[in-house]
C-alpha cells in the first residue's frame, strides 16, 4: 500500500485515517484485510522518493536472511555443551522480573 505525500495526487486511496494528538493512527479494516495484519502485527514505513510505503513487516530480519544465505562457520560442540546452552537460554527467556 502506498501513502502519498500531501503534494502528490492520491489516485489509489483505499481508506483514510486521522492522526491523533499522540501521533497514532488506526489502520482501517479494508487495509488490515489487504495486508493480513491484526493485533500485535508490525508494520514497516519505507520512504521511496516522495512517497511513503507501508507494508507488513516480514517474520525474518535482514540479519536472519543474510545468515541463511551466507552461513557462518560453526564450531562443533559436544552434546552436554549444547544442552547447557539451551538450559541457560530457557532460564533467561522465562526469568521473572
């Protein structure tokens, strides 16, 4: 979806949103359906020349994609080391406060 700047003609307007005093907008239902977004979804705002493009953020970061295409050399680890690392990660992830 493209959001046009104020000086460009809006020829493909799907819907309109009003900006609140806090700088927030509501994404209209038609746009949410087209983008396939719901509560908790992340949208990206990209500037392309005089336009701002809004799109649903991908599930993978550019770093994830880079690592998938160009895997770093990994060191082989022993099974106990791997299990210990998993335990530490889970403890950290589920730690309270």
